[in-house]
C-alpha cells in the first residue's frame, strides 16, 4: 500500500513543477526551474539531457493519474526543449 503522505508530496511536486515549467516556455528554455522552496531554486542545466528525462518522468506521472492534457502539454514542451539543446 502506498504511503498517502508520500503520494501527496509527489503530487504537489509534480503539479508545482508543471506550473513552473508551463508558466512561460520562453523562460523555461533558458532557465529550466522545476521547483522553488523559499530562497532555494532547483534548476536543471541546459545541455545535459536531464531536462527531457525530467519531463519524461512528469509525463509518466500524469499518465498514471489520467491527466492526459498535461501529458500533451509536456510532450510539446519536450519537443521545444530538445530543439533548443536539452
């Protein structure tokens, strides 16, 4: 049985990351900020290939809870990210 608190935390992180990435795709290309907590910013550097891997993980999560519109938005974002140097 899945720990509900950890599931809630994962959901919170995924939704917050989604909102952060989708808020401004032009900014996301330059600054791939996936999460902010207080003064701490979690950003994935360009050119590492980790940006598309992170998006893949988000797609799998949103597929698992059947939020397919978010999945499509993430697929579109991933295409843009790869075209601009992942």
